[in-house]
C-alpha cells in the first residue's frame, strides 16, 4: 500500500497561503517533521481566548480535527501548556497559530 499524501511541509504551506488569500492569517510557530509530521492548530480567537485542534485521520484516511481542550475558549497560558506537552510527546509535531475571531481556519478537514 502506498501513501500518496503530500509531504507535511508542502501541505502546511499551501493551507497557510489559502488562509492568507481568504483573510485568515496563519503562522508556523514550530516546524515538525518535513515529510510526515502531524499538525496542531492553535486558534487565536482575538480577545476571547484560544482553542487547540489536533489533527486526526479516520479509518478511511479522511482528515479531521479534534478539540484538545474542549469547545470553550481557554486562556493562552492553558493553550501554550497543552502545546508544550504535545511537543514533548511528539517532537515531529507542527504547531500553527491561526487568527480568526470565530475560530475559522483554512486547513482541510472538518472538526469532529
């Protein structure tokens, strides 16, 4: 079985460019493994807190996102503490911050 997915680095940069074209700023806070690192999104809700979404794949390989700290916005200190622990567990992890009041992001996949 072959994996026809793009390298993570290429996919992340394409998603960020897509966000910028939609007026949704996104920034790489931490570069992970270039070819196959997973992604964590730090959603900055611009004044009302932060949410963390972790990348998951279903049994069918479809990309999705799960909320790591629940649906309610959290203070940045809690979000950063989660990110720090996640990076310690997975040094290949990419961390992307997205700024949008409503928590929209340009990354493919739906929130589960």
